[in-house]
């Protein structure tokens, strides 16, 4: 929507090698465990236009690791150059109509974006307006955001904010809880629009560092 504050335009992603290690663990043990990072391994925070690694369903449904550029080309005439968030309500409407930027991706391009955290700008309550806040998932060093991909590009899916995010921002990424990745990749993905059951940790990011360790 015109004038709406930016949503989720900074994330702490994983390295592609970490996704490959997680897939090896999944094949060996049935659990996609991400190992602790090696000393000295730095993965920069990602912004729209960055290349980020995703889990994408393969032809037989098995997960594959693949890098995509974060952001779709904006429709002709739009002010922004990249569209890097997808409102789930808009995508579902376009899926029903069969037209629009997300009409194909929401049906055939749902994927998983592993992160160690995401950021939102404080837009609702002064005097901290504009300050960035980092959100993490308690008990999970790595968690998944619902995303869409198509032709080498991806977008983070957003929804109405839950109780953690609502005091700061009018939207939030669609954070997936334990066991919900298969739902997002399956036929019942629309049921995940409500994120009220997800509780996040909040970290104030005063200095806005460029690296998350």
C-alpha cells in the first residue's frame, strides 16, 4: 500500500553451506539441524537486492538448497524498483483471480527462508520511531520465514502482526513454528495467516550493526 512503512527489509540469513549441512543432517537423522557456526565465520545481514539461500521443494518434494535474489522486479509504473515483501492477503486474492504479481508464485513457488533473526523499524510509538528492532525466536537459533520464489527471485511473505510485533509495526513476516514448514509447502498453507500463537524475543538495535554473529 502507498505510504505503508517498510516491512522486514533486513534479515540475518544463513550461509548456503549451512543449508547444505542441514540437509545432510535431515537425510541422516530425519532432523534438519544447523550446526554451530565455526569460529571466524561471518554472514552479513541481508537487504533487498541481496542474494540469500532458501529451502525450495524439488521435483519429488525433497528440499533443496538454492540461492535467490531478494526482491521481485516491481510492476511497470511502480515507484519502487524491487518488491521484496508479499502480503499474504493479496497473494491469496491473486491466487483466486489468477492474475497479479504473486498469482503463480503463491501456488507453485512457496519456499522456506532460514534466518537467525529479522528486523523491523519502530513505526508506531514515539520517541523510538525509526529505530530498528531485531526479533528472534526463543529456543531456536535458526527459524523459518515463509517466502515465495520465481525465476531466481524471492520475497518474504507478511501478515498481520502478533502481540510481540504489533506495538512496533503494522505488519510482520509470516514466521513458521515447529512443524509448520510442511503446512506452508502443502495444500493448507492459507491456514497459517494467523501468527498470534508465535511468541518472539525483541532486541533493540541501537547501533544497527552490519553483521549478526
